[in-house]
C-alpha cells in the first residue's frame, strides 16, 4: 500500500468525550472573618468564583468547537451526497418506464324501461315508494347501424410506479462520464445499492483522498484505484475508499463482519465502457495500514500461498476457489478496530477478459 494511503487517517473527526468531575468545596464552619493565615475569607470566595468561571469558559469553548465540527461535517457530507446524487442522475441512463394503461373496449349495452298496460309508467301521483318494487329493466344490445358504439377515453393509472431495484443492471453513459472527469475508469455497485459510485485513477494515491469526483475539496473523497495498477490486468487490483461515519463511500464495507450480511451480499459489479464484471467475495478480514500489498506475484506458488492465507484469515468461509491465473479485486477501507486499522474485502473476478 502506498505511503499516502497507509498513513491517512479517518477523514472525519473522532468523537471527543470530555468527562469533568467537579468536587464541590466543603462549606467552612462559621468563624471569624480572618483565617489562621490571616487571609480574609472574602478573598478565598473570589478565588473560588474565578475557578468556576474558568471551568465554565473552558466547557463553553469545548461545546462551541464540538458544535462547529459537527456542523462542518454535516455540510461536507451533504455536499458529497449532492455531488454523487447528481452524477447518478446524469450518467445512469434509465430505460423508458412509462406505463401505458391497458384498455379493452367494453361491450356496448343500453338499459331501457319497459312499459306495459298492466304496469303503467309511474307518474308524479303514483311514484313507487322505497318499499315498492322498482320498474323492471331489460338489457337490449345495440345494433351497429342504428346506434354506433362510443368509447370513452382510457383513464390513466394514478398508481405510483414501482421503485427501481438498486441492484438492477445499470446503463452507464461512460462517454459523458469521462467528459466530466477524464480520470474515470469504472463504476462500482454493490451491497444492495449502498455502494454505487464512479471509480477513478490518477498518477498518485493522495488526490482523491480529499477531492470529490468534480474536483471539489472534501474529506469524503472519491473511490479510486491504486495509481500503479493496470486495471484488471494485474493479479490484484486494489480499490480504495474512505470509511465515513455517515456510511458513504466505503463506510458500510465493514458490514461484511456479519455472517448473515456476508451470505446475503456475495457479489459486487464493476462496470467499464465495454463490459460488466462480476466480483465474488471470497475473503474479508481486518488488517493494518502497514501491511504490504502486492499487485503481481512472481509465480503460481506465491499467488496461491497468499490467496490461501487471505482465505484462512477471512471472518467467514465462502467456498469460492481461487488459483493462479484468476484476477482478484481487493476493496480496502479504514477500520477503527485498532489505530491505523484497515478492512479488506477480497473478490474473485468471475468473468475476466
């Protein structure tokens, strides 16, 4: 792992818990105004009041700084949310989902009252009451030549359209995406749509730690590929993202510590201009930022030995077999289980080139 990423700290402020225990001073017993030392009691009260004032000022300062940091973090997160929501709206091309209401022409009928001598039509004086039998009706089919059928306009459906599946296959407009940022290399999707971001790569591993996709400076950063990787050509391609407390970027990647989540979210998708790759998770584990990462292995023994070691370190067994010649993608983020901790999700590319 490059020095820039290995030494990077979490981009959001750690929570600071300030616990101050104030021991109340004992009330002195009634005595003369002058103490044993000859110091007037009013002087002691002034000193005590000054101490309390200092403590209150310190507390207010801590509260003010904490409020400032919280507000700044919320604003930074909102800015990042807006940027990536706009990117998804602009560059994910959805199919036309306009619903055309089905319409079947109903059989045309008309109901006419039948009048007979035995049962004259009701008049104003002889209208049936609510308890009397109503006038009998008979259904008569219209003849086309005598009564041309009329059709009413179909009533559009007012039902809300079904929500889009967050893990549906996406149609990414890579031409426009690359015009927006020439460092664009892919799009990643996974974890039930929680991860749904463009992926970039540049000539260093520090710029996108602190810059959004559109170039704005922001601690959320952008999902990026190791600067020395030949994307999906090397034995292992490393993709990095911040572990934000808000859950953005790779903030929820550590959910793979849960066995049920691991079983229910076995795959990621990696979109490129010419292909959609399926990434099958085979190992998840905690590590350190000082761990050495390898892009390519000298031979089959070295590759197989390391992949077997990663599988052995995994928190959960996957049953996915990995051997020399397979292409691997490792998703990496910070982990707070230890200072300078990292969390690794190793995936096998199921449909390599």
